[in-house]
């Protein structure tokens, strides 16, 4: 038996096998192509159903828009996928390392008493200290919980952004309608002023002023239309709507009054604010990192088994001729470099202390944010009540009286124009205050991580 020739053939076949595996792996590499916006839109921007299109193109309501945005917004879906991806890190963190298989061929066969050694094969498994796997698993669990909170934060922020855009659309739609109505009213008053020139009840400059104000309001209406188109595009982006999806008129402004006392809002923010929950989990994770750093002084072991193929002895009558030995293997690392281990522990301890300081700063920031948002909500709420209960009714009444007085020759034409313009400004200011109130409540909800009313029964909707 020509042993060297057989050994050469085995080595050649092994090399050919490795080359075939390498070539097969190269052949499986997928072709990567640049993703175009049109392809993304086709895959990730599904068309709307008839019911959804009807909800958007008709009288736009807030609740269906929030539901639609939560199901379609791509950034929210991306955060959800990151959360699901983080869950898959847990089995990776707690699993043992892959075992190592090895094989060797004797380029120059070593002759032993029982025969020549031809090749060997072995298997080795690393076994980290069990507490390291446990701590890594806990760290992975916390990271998954943080990813879930980031998803919930993204959902809450999306709700606030949709509300903000909805309230802005409400103001623009109301402002366009009011401006168009007052523009028409001023043009009628200008015609009336020109007619009264013949009897000397008006002057030319008064009629011209009414006409010029009507023209100015026409220009303002054009600007409001352009703002409305821009805001509608923002609304489409938040809901991931196809281009040119019609966005219907907003006629309602859902609002509620926050609690009268700010003290429970502070506690609510500390209990529910996602940023504080995230910081708390990061502190716990940093403590597990310190524990893992301390375990760096504990060695890891590896167990293995090695097999050596031995040919028949060349000398006749040798006992155990061609016997194949099995070798048990044991190895471990020696963490003897204390300077490195101590530095690693100090690093992780410093990071843990920094996390606690950062969390304390976030608590202060949240309280400051609650106070600022609560003040803004109360300020705009008082403006809403001021315009609704006092200023707007008075302005409407004065405008009607000014027209009546002018027709009875008891007031000037200029007074009637001034009262009309004042009523227009008060109407715009009232609806602007309504929209600002809804937006400020949304910012308050964003800070505290929940609603700002005492109970669900306190929520009201103002038409």
C-alpha cells in the first residue's frame, strides 16, 4: 500500500472541496441595486381603501387620522422593526460560542511504535463562565425593553405631530373661510360707499379704503391657501399617504381642559415619561456591565476531543498496530493582566455613575418641561375663553351696530369699516387660539407621557 500517494490524494481532494465550497459561496451572493423612491413608494406606501379615502377627502376627523397614521407611518414601523430585532439578541447573548472543528494532515508522516500518524480531527467547545451568559442575557433583555420604549415614544410623538398638523389645518381652513367672507363683505361695503358719494354721506378715500382692504384680504387668502397646501403635504407625509391624496376640510377642534393643579402632572410625568423609563433601564444595564467587567477576572474554559488516524505499523508483530488514539483537551484563558481588568471595571463604573447623573438631569428637565408646557396650555386656554366669551361677541355686536348706525346716518362710513376689520381680526385670533390650545396640550402630553386631564370624563370636544 503506497501511503504517501494516498495521503497526497486526500490532501488534493480536500483542497478541491474547499475551493468548491468557496466558489459556491461566491455564486450565492445576491446582486445589490440602488433603491429608488418609486420602488420604495410601490412597496411601502400601499393604496388607500375606499373607506380610508372617504375619511380623508370628506370632513376630516382627528381619530381616524390617528389610527391611519399609526398603521402607515414608516418611521414608526422602523422603530417597531428595531424593537423586534432587539428581541432576537437575547438567544444570541445567552448561547454558547460555536464549536470549532479542526482537521490536520501529516505532510511528513510521523512514525510511532504502533504505526505512522496520517491525519487528525478534533472538536472544541468554549464554555464561558455561566454568570457571564446570565448577565449578557439580562443586558439583552433590558436593551429589548429600551427598544420597546423607543417604539412607544415614536408612537406618542407621531400622535402629537398628527394632532399638531390637524390643528394647524383647522386654523387655516377657518381662516380661509373667514377671510373670504370678510373680503366679500368689504367689497359690498365699498360698493355701498361709492353709491353714497352722490348724497355726500361718504368720501372717496373711505370707499377706496374699503376696496383696498378687500384686495389685501384677497392676497391674504392666497397666502393662506398656499400655507394650507404645505400643511396638507406635511399631513400626507405623517400618514404616509400617496401623492395628491385629497385632504378634506377640518371643521372641528377636539379640546379638553387640563387639570387645575400642576402638582399631579409632575408625578404623572415621573411615572409615565418614556425618557425617564429609558434612563432607568440604562442605569440597570450599566450595573450589569459593571458585573460583567468584574467577571473578566474569571477564566473561561474550553473542552475538546482530538482523534488521530494511525496507519498499520511497518514492523510485524507490533502490539496495538494501527490503533487510533483519542485525546481529551482542556484549556482556559488566564486573565493575569490586572491592569487591564481593573481599568475595564473602572470604565464601566464611571459609565454607570454617568448614567445616574444623566437620569437626574432628565428628571429636572422633565419637571421644567411640564411647567413650561402647562403654562403655555393655560395661557392659550385663557385666550380661547377670552375671545369666545367676551371679545368676539362684543366685536360682532359692535360691527352690527356700526352698520345700523351708518344706515341711520348716526355713524361714519369709516367707523363701519373699522368695526368690520376688527371683527375679522378677532375671528382669526379666536381660531388661532383654539389651534394653539390644542397644540399646547399636545406638547404637554408629550412631556408627561400621557393625557393631562384628571379622568376620561373631563375630555370634551368643541365644535
